[in-house]
C-alpha cells in the first residue's frame, strides 16, 4: 500500500485500442515525472488488456483500474464482467459507484456494497465514489449524504485496502467545483468517519481523492489541502500531456506544503 499522492485517469467511454496505446507512448516519454506519485489508469473494459500489456512491456510505474464490475463471481449474466476477470487482466483497482453509474444505470447503494465486497474478496482495491448532488448541496445536506454513502458502501468490508473518491455530482464534467476549503471540510469528515469505523489497511487510513472538473488551473489548490490525497480526473485525463502536467503540478503542490 502506497502513501504517495494518487492520480486516477478515468477515461470513461473513450479511446479505442490504438488511441490507448498512443496515450501510453506519451506517458513513456515522461516516466520519470510519474515516479513520485501513484498513477492509476482506468480505461474502458475493451482496452484493459492492451493497456495492461503495454504497461508491463514498458515497465511503466502505472497501475490499472476498471471502471466497474459485476458482483457475482461468474455465471449467466450476459454482458457483465467479474472481479476475477479483471484480476486476470492485471487490474489492481476498480472504480465503484461512480455517479454516472448511479444516475444512468440505476446503481443503488446496495449494488455498491455488493460490488465492494466482491472486489475486495478477489483482491482488487475498490475506489468508492461518493458525493452529493446539486439539490443536496443547496439544502446543506452534503456531509449527511457523504456519511450515508460511506456507511452503505463500506458495510461488509472487513479488511483490505480501499480508496474513497469524493466527487460532488454537480462538479463532474461541468467546470464547476467546490472551493478547495469546502472540499477539505468534506475530506475531513470522511477521514473522521473512516477512523471512527476503524477502516484501515495494516493500520494505515485509506486515501481520499477529490474528483470533479479538475484542471491544470485548479489542481494545485486542491492538492495543497491536507486531507486531499489525490485526484480522480475525467475530461482532463483524456490528453496524456495534460494528465502528465496534472501529475507534475499536483506532486509539486503536495511537496510544497509538506516541506513548508
Ligand atoms: P471530470 O470527471 O474530471 O470530467 O469532471 C471526473 C469524474 O467523473 O470522475
């Protein structure tokens, strides 16, 4: 388990195999910039195999995540993918409960819970996404929503590594964000919750990432907050050059507060 700042590139439903390999080619030219961080790529299912092979062949310091999984281990579930299949492709992580899954595909807290358990059992680290929508924010319910989603998502997880991604739904793909100090307040609440529930791996608290409209212009301010351990990036991660820049800026911002 790593304590390096963590940068997740969530490509969502983007990139063919050749586009994914072009992206890796760009990362290869900047591998040294990636050393001080934990880098996780989350390609679509269809490119996981090629990206996995590309990472291995070039010995890149990059880990692989899937964007989803199904909670049953195997069987008659047409179109679904199990944790074991993802492990077989070299995945170490899996994003669970992204708001787009909850909104467009009707994923419930119970689904999230089952997926977290299935991932963890198979040795995959879940990256659990939580966050309030615009109405909940307006009504001042952010902290309650986040605590509730944590409770539901983590029920059943006895031990093992986990990452939490705080992603306000209204900030995803909109160019809008909370202020870094508003996000820090939520991250602190999440950290307190994890501590009170004794959720840790080998005594180390899970890292908590921020996601939602991260850009080269705002990443430093978020990463300077003490309880923001990394970022989950959607749109801005689609260009390899921009993603490398985000890693550089984010690592530098974290280092500047750690040494000051
Ligand atoms: P965004 O997406 O960076 O494009 O806002 C973040 C996410 O959905 O994880």
